[in-house]
């Protein structure tokens, strides 16, 4: 079998790319190693930048998002036992973010792809990508008990940091820049309505906390915890008590989270990583296959979307003009945005979390920056512009 674009990985990046190509009349085949139920239930990000929202709308897969997604016009910062809201609309000239879980984005894209898109094969375990530097790379995969091959004009790896596609780029060619953060997140999904209208980011001497949501009836909450934390050491009541303690403010001493049954609990390590280049021959890397950000800045899904928007634009340009100019620029174009997002995510992370080796001096620096955000429109606008998403260029 041959196709123009072979896409490895049916996460939001791979699925959005398949949809954008389908709308432009470019054929593709998407291979996903896990079954559909697993893919549609992976708990991941939930904050969509303005540009990601716009891309889903233009791709024709935003009907349910527009109906069920929750538009947020700002966030609240809590620090020094006080609270300050950042108004995104006022600070950015009208941009916002939308709370709509990655699981729902994936469900929408899968449904549309299976209805009128190119082939989408689940339980298709890619074994290797060969001849990456040729004009016809080959994907070997196992599907329905048989070894099969797919030749392509281009291969796009949307299969994550531990996926197969990264190995198609020789180690002698690629460089990975990485930082492991000295803390993790303990995350819970609770059947409890949020008692806040927008996300709350809390800095406290006890550590960072984040109050998010998945729907008007489901809360998503996080606590900073030491690396290698066992979720079993955190019974539900301990989690709720610690969340309340970290969100506490003097202006509203009675403020408490709405408690409810916890349906899932997990520990998320914090890591920053960028692999360069994002292209080798006819193989392109996108999303987590090329870069990982700590979740504090809500950039993971949005960077994957940005990558495939840039790539789809380049493939469409080649189809219409015969020019590979935009394809040749893919890696450099994406990396400019990737490093900006890495810097923003790193800044948010180090400003809000308590390093185990942190001194009183370090804490004073954090509080100084938080107070600057609360008092300076210029500083607040810089955060708001990065949070709601910089232009995809």
C-alpha cells in the first residue's frame, strides 16, 4: 500500500493533521498502536489556545467543542495568601482559552476521520520506519496478526517521545536538550463541580497547586509532590485537605473546594525536552516526538497542533505550487515557537513551584515576580499573550 503521508500516532496532533490533509485533498494513512477505547480515554491536557480552537473550527470538527467547551477569559493567581485575576481579553485584545479535554478532541477527530477521512488503523503496531532519507520511506507494522508495509512520500511521527519514529532519525543527526524538574504533580479527577469560574494557580510555602476542570460537574486538580511519590500514600481526604491548605487566602478564609468521589489519581513527572532537528529526509517529527513541556503552561497539546498546522500548510503549498520551500523550513519554523513555549512553561513552573533545595532568597524572587504580574499591565500582558497562544508562523 502507498500513500502520500503516513501518520504514526492517533493523538490530537496526528488526527488533526489527517483532517487538515483530507480537507485539502491530500491522501494519508494513520497508524495507531493502541485500540480505539484506549486512545479515546487517555487523560491528558484540557486547555486549548485560541489558535487551536480556530484550527479545529476551520477543520470542521468543532461543533461539540463549541457547544460543550468552557471559554475562559482569564486565570487567577494565588500567592502570599492573596488572589489576583489576569484578564486575558483585556490584556490580549480579545483572545481567550477554552477548557475542552483532550479526550473529547480526540473523540471528535476520530469520529470524523472514520466517517469521511483516510484510513485510520487501530492496533497497528509500527515496528520500524526505513529509508527515511529517501523519496519513498517505508513503514513496517503489524495489523490483524500480519506483518504489513506502507510506502509514503512523507512520514510524520506523532507517536511521542518513546515512539518508533524518533529512531528513524540517526543519533548522529539529532540532538536532544532536556531538563528533569525536581518535583512531580499528583493529579486527581473528581466528580465534583468546580467552585471557581476559571483556573487557579497557587504558589504557597507548602508547594504548588492547580485547580482546573473538565466540565461543570468534573474537577481536575493537581498538587506538587516529590518525585517518585506513590499515589497510594495520598488517600482522598489527605489530597482534599492539602488542596484547601494551598489555596487558602486571607480575604476569604472560608473558601473551600467542593469535594466529591475521586475517579482517578496519578503522578505526573515534570520534564522539559526538545529534539532538533524536527525533520530528517522525508520524516517529520511533531508533538511529543519532538518536544515535551511541563504542564504548567498548558502547551503540550497546543504545540502539537501548531506543528501539524505548519506541516499541513507546507504540504498543501507543495501540492499547489510544486515548491518544497515551506517543507524545507518546517523544523526551523516550528522550533522558534517550541523554544518560546519551552521558556514560558519553564518560567511558569519555576515561578510557582517550590524546589526542594530552595532558599528563602529564591522564594522572595518568586514572590517578587508574582507581585510584578499583579501590578504591571506589561508583565501581565506578556503572560496572557503566551498563555492564550502566540501566532503560528
